[in-house]
C-alpha cells in the first residue's frame, strides 16, 4: 500500500459514496487507475465493506453501556460467542485480558431494554460475573482505523 492508496482510503473514510470521477480529479490519477486500485484494495481485504454509519439517537438507541463479564471455563466460549452474534444491540465484543474475559459495547433503546439484554447475558451457560457501566457521553467514536 503506497501513499496514493492511503489518499484513496482517507477520502473513502470521509465519504464512501465519493465517485471514481471525483477521486480521480482529487488524487490526479486516471479513472481506470483509481478503479484498479479500489479493486485491489477490496480484493486484498484492506477495504472490508462499505456501510452507512447511523446516528444511534436518531434511530431510537438512546443508551450505551459497557459490560464486562467472566465465564467459568473456556468451554462455554463458543456458545457465548454464538449468543453475542445473535444480539443486535451488542455492537462490539472483545475477548480480553485482566479481571474479566469479555468486554461488550451495547447500544440500546433505554434502561428497560438494557435490563432485558443483561438478563439474557446472565442466563448464558458459564457466565459467573458481570459489571455494567452506563456511558454518559462519547468523546470519540471512530468507525474505522487510521491509515497513517
């Protein structure tokens, strides 16, 4: 990946709907060259997907919480992972080091829906301890990584 690829990626991160024509003029490369670079970036997996980033508050998701949890044995990990994938309000799940095994980022409608999700989490086989932190505000929430 060279500097031109990085310029393309930065511009796509600003607006994934930017046209090849606009990219071509901004980066001073022909449209076929831009198109070829995009295909390579997609084929290599550098570009995973193009998506719309929604404003949670405008789609009635008013509450964010971080949930840390421990499971009793690693044998329960697969069933827990399957559960997490099926829960639409769990935005992120990380297998972590430290006092807990997993960290979840939940974005949901309100405290009632959070309570429902927490109940389902606690009902999962092997879950022995949880800690929930309600987020009051978000300082930064970058949807992607920097290419610098």
